[in-house]
């Protein structure tokens, strides 16, 4: 919860210093404040929290798993909408299912009461919600690999129960995410199809990016090709994609990196190019619609101390912070980054005639705004506890006589 404030204020503080330096020698009209940003300009579009189906802690009330306060309602209350009819921010919820044993309990209807409580939360939250069911299902240490068929059945049951129990209004703003860890599985006999619940049950497909883009990634940690396999799978199934969890493993400045890493690449090399630039390249190549970034000092959290993630707060490195504002916050890249309140009309469809056809023309009418490709940005966590930002980009499109799906975060 407090990581959100740290992120927002660090971004705001940086922007004020940039503003001071740019106007230091200029005559200032004190009556003109149109070019100044407020702290609210840096509030994320959505926030990410973690919970488990057995307890659902961290949704209605605060909890701490050893990685900071988890409190979904608390985050939404921090940044309410003007009329309170719908939450201004969205939620990306990582729902732990407790491996094969948990999936068995779900299929045996032993957790039906908990599913009903989950449905009640989804209904009352008023937020656009991306629900990651059994996140990183193919991570060998997460316990789903012995019986992937049980994971499929549990995923389908939760989705089916939610769709039956939610109102039409709530169904329109709750999306179900199938999230791979993007690294080698427990057995060569397993593949993505082994775990896939089916197109009718999956709204989004997610993947994690930690060390895969780094040249020293160990065999168990995966390679870029593992990430691309997930994104290609999503393309084959016509699903929007998200980078559901990401951070430069070892830290921005490699202070927690392995000895092998430091031997391959000097810690003084460009931290932006070696990780952030690689991730943005994947986003552009596969037209990824959501980017969730973990912005925290992992070493300060009991749950993650000495695990190796390191310091990944953007504000901890001047060079990264500068490029973040140049390429992300200032809209100087080929994508436009959207902030709080950007989730209106999420999941709707529009006719292709309303799509932007000239990528060199930028304006903000409702129809054009809704044609953006959006990428939310997570910056604090629960089991990581992350708030997240939205990125979007107008892309040139050819005219078509068919209807196209509006990006789900529009």
C-alpha cells in the first residue's frame, strides 16, 4: 500500500525538478499554471494485489505476507472516482490456488464458499479487474505440474461460477487471465496446451519477464524464446496479452546479481538498454497490451531478502529515471502512457471505421482514444504488491469492413 505513495511522489518530485531546471532562466507568469502537473498526474491506472482462494486475505482487509501491506479496497479508496459510481483505478489480482491439492479441493466443491466470497468481492468492488487464476501455473515449484488436468478443471470451475454469480455489469469488467511463467517446465512432456483451459474460459494471456532477457539467465530461468512461445500461443488463440509480472532480476544496478552475471557484463553498462529496452522491444514486437512492473526494494522485504531480486525502484537510478520520463511519461516513444481513470468502457467493441488510420495524427476524441493499445504498469507488490501504469500507442491500421475488438483496457 505504501509503495504506491512512494512511486507517485518520486515521479512527481522528479517532474518538479525537471520543471524547475527548464524554467530557471525564464520569466515566470505566476498566474499561468496550465503546464504544471499535479501529484495526481502520476497515479497509476490500476493496482496489483495478491491473495489466495483459501483465505482471500488482502481484499476487504489489510494483510502482510512479508512483502508489504496488501489491501485491495484500501488502494481503491486512495484514488476514488469523482462520482463513486465506479472505481477510478483498476485491480490486477493474483489468486493463488495452492497447487494440485488446492485444485483438487476446488473440483470437489470443498471451496465453494470461498468462491462465493470471491464473487461477492468482484461484484461490490466497482473496479475493472484482471483475475490471474493460479498464476505461473507452469512454474515447477508451484505444484500444478503433476496433474495439469486438475488445474484446467479448477480454472474452468472458478470462471463458470463467477460468470453465473456475477451481474451483467460485473461480468463486463472482470477478466480472467491465464498466466505462464515463461520459462522451462517441470517435464519435457509438458507444454502450454497441457495447462490451457480453453478459449471460452480465458480472456487474457500473461507471461512473466525477470531474467529471460539477460544473457546470463540460468537454464531454469528461461530465455527470450520461452517468453515468445507464450506470446505466439496467445496470437494463435487471438487473446490480448500482458506481461503479468516483471522486474530486472539482480536489481537495476546488478548489486544482487550472480557472480556469473557480473563476469559477463560490467555493472557500469547501461541498465536501461540491458533490461528495460529489451522488454519494450518485446512489447513492440508482439503488440503486448499490458505491462506490469515491480517497483520495489526487494531486499527490504522479509519474504524476498537474499532471494536475488535486488533494488528495482526506478528512482534508485538517475539514468533509468531519466529515460523512464523521456520514453514512458513524456510520450516520446511510439506508445502513449495512460493514467488514472483510463479503464472506462473496458472490453467494449467498436467498428473498424472508428479506428485510427493515420499513425501520424494524434487527437483525443472518444472514438480515437478507445483505439489505443494500452499497457498498464505495475509498480508495487503484494506477494510482490504492485501498483501499475497504463501505456498505449496509436498504431497505423488499414481500413477493414469487419468489426475489431477494442483493446480491453480502453
